[in-house]
C-alpha cells in the first residue's frame, strides 16, 4: 500500500508517494512519485487517487476475518 511522505530538508518540505517492502529480511522504502516542494493541490489529489493512498484495500481474509 502506498502512502504520502513529507520530508523536511533545510526548512523546506518535500512531498513523495512511497511504499514499503521487505528486501533480504529488512524493510525498505521505495519512492513511487516525487511531487515537489509545494505540489499543486490538483496534482496532489490525482497522485493520491492514482496510487490509492488513504483508501482501504481489499485482500485476503486475515486473522479472525472471513
């Protein structure tokens, strides 16, 4: 699942869409899209919808779910 990342660098805020994955038993973060220093609200909304950030995903039934 993707999520929004805001990184603070030297007083500036930078926006990214990222996801986590396991590689050799360690969790690594992969940047999917760089949105810029101050992304346009329309571009941010399109990116969040495209990468399905903030939406509940439907998957296999987990513990106690059927």
